[in-house]
């Protein structure tokens, strides 16, 4: 009886650990994606500002 209880607890713990690990990895993945999107948006804004400055410089020389 104790072996059956041990194995039941072991497999239940294994299953719960797998489910919780999967959930934690999903959360971390979503956070990483949000962070990358923010970085891409910042870089895009910086490039747009740089090109605006370049265009202003070209218009002044004409």
C-alpha cells in the first residue's frame, strides 16, 4: 500500500511540476516578446528621427 501511495504522489508531483513549469515558461516568453517589441519600437523611432534630421540638413543646403 505504501508503494502505491508513493508512486501516486510521485506521478502527481511530476505532472503538477510539468504543468507549472510550462505555465511559467509561457509567461516568461510573453514578457520577452513584449520587451522585444518595445525595443523595436524605440529603434524605429530613433531611425525615423535620424532620417528627419538628415532630410532637414538636405533642405537647408538647397
